[in-house]
């Protein structure tokens, strides 16, 4: 029962009714043009070719006016706003109010003409039926009434109630007809106004670029700031334990904490610079960490108690900047993983640059016990998946796993594909 009464009680019916009446209001200028202006302008056609040709030409001119009006951007904007606010239904935000291609413009034209024609019909019925229904309610109490010169039939006895009942039924029929027309238009709106296949493809590409950018920023934050925080956590714990017994070591640890925090702030500023769309220059958008900064990375890491054996073969300057940045982040994340999962162990880091071919990174450490400090840092994270994402972007290869009593990470990054990364 509630479903049957929903068109009468639901607010969506009356919002759609307002949308249709808006179409009727838009139809009025074309009616005036077709009834007054065009007949006068084409009066000679009537004399020369007759009434039928005269009428067809007027209708053709009105149709042309409708089509030309639909191409006005302001009309599309207003129509799109009305569709979203009043019509409702399964209408997506993307595509409404815009028409990038000629196919989309013609769909908008068809929708505009459909709206004003259906709206004109609904407006005409709205102007006639509800007032007549209201007047019919007074029939049992008033005799000899007329409406606009139309004399209403009079009844006797119980028949005096037939007219108001008929008025009520007519009004109910109009409400259900308007609800049906609004529902049909709401179903048709995505077809006429929704995004085309090209629009959906463009939206998907924009979404993919946004996700890729977010993923890259997440990797930057995880690798740089995550490494710095891991180092700071271990150094702060070590400094607190030996503050009284070895103040010199505590002083060095605090100095390393300061340097790590400063480096993290620099990396964070870089990431925030990537997010600023109104940046005036690209200075903050260029990462400063690359393979040339491996010595500083090793020095700050060794202050946590890890011993790092860095071996570099080949010319680091020959590595393209984009590959050098990603390779640095991979080494940084590898050392962070050692801090998290193995503790204070010996790590061997080998960087082999083969000119015009590839750069190979190898990190080897024993499968040690992380101890209390390692447990404080936790075992979860996105270290290895983040490294794999960086390698995949550069069309490289990554293998990681236990080999005997050691954990080995091997990364190969081709140099000749860097321009396409």
C-alpha cells in the first residue's frame, strides 16, 4: 500500500513536477514565437503556398530555435543544475552540464527538446486540472456556477457528489502521470546527459594518474620518513640507556637524531611540494637523495649499531637521475628492514653500475634476532612491497628471501628504460 501511495506522498514527485513545469516555462517563448512573431514574418509564404506550408515552416523555424538555444553553454549549465537538483534518479555528476564532443552536444539538444515538449504538456495539464478539481469540490454547495464561461453540470441528491469525486480522481491521475513522466525522464537522463565512452575513458585515466601519484607519494613518505623515524627510535633508546655511563656516545646519538630529523623534514617538504599545485617553481619538487648520498645514509644508519659494508663499483654519475633516486630509496628501505627485523647485524650493500646497461643492488645480512629494539619497531609494514613497486615502475627485477642463514635482496634496474619510467 505504501508503494502505491509513494508517488503522492514522496517529495521526489513534486521536485520532478517542478522540473517539468520549468520545461513548460522554457516552452513559452517558443510558443509566442510560433504563434505571433513567425506568422507575421512569414505572411507572404501563406499567400504564396497556402496554410499547410505556412504552418510547417513555422514549426520548422521553432525547432531550429530550440536547437540553437540548446547549444548555448549557459543553457546547458542551468539545465544540468536543474537535472541534478530537481529530477534526481540515477544521474552521475560527471558529464551533466558539459558537452565536449559533437555527439554529446546533440544528445544535449535532444534532451533539451524533450524536456520542453514534455514540460509544456505537463504545464498545460497543471494549469487546467487542479483548478477544475478545486472548483468541483464546491459543487455540492453552490449551484449555477461556471468557470470561465463554462457552465458546470448540476446534479440532484447523491449525484451532486459525482463531480467532486471525479475532480479528485482527475487530480490523482495527474499526480501519477507526472510521477511516471518524471521517473521516465530520470531513467533517460544518464543516456542523454551521462558521460560518453570517451569521457569515461578520460575519467579512468585521470583516476589512474591520481592513484599513481598518491602511490608514489606514499612510497616517498614510507621510505624516507619511515627510515628516519626508525633510526631516531633506536638512537633515542640507546642514548637514554647510556646517558649516565657514556655521555660521549649519547651526544653522538643525539646529534644523529638531529640530522635524521632534519633529513626527514627535507624529504617531507619535498613530498608536500609535490602536493602543492600552486608551486611557483620546481625547486621543492626535485628530490635531493640519490646514490651519491649513500655515504651519508650509511653513516646515519651505523649510529644505530648496524655495521654496513658498502661496496660500489662503476660510476654512480652514469646512472640516470630517476634510476638513481629510486635505487637510493630501495637501499634506504632495505636498511630500514634490517633495523626492523634483524637488529644490530652486519649488512653488506653492493652497488654495481654497468654503463649503458644496468645498476645492480645487493643487500645481504644474517637472519639475526631483532632483540628488544627490533620488537619496539614492530614487524608490519610495506617495506618489501614498496621496493617491488619501485622496481616494477622501472621495468626491473627484484628477488628477496632467505638463503641459508642470510637474508638476501637483489635488485636489477635497467638504465636504457629510464626515459620511459
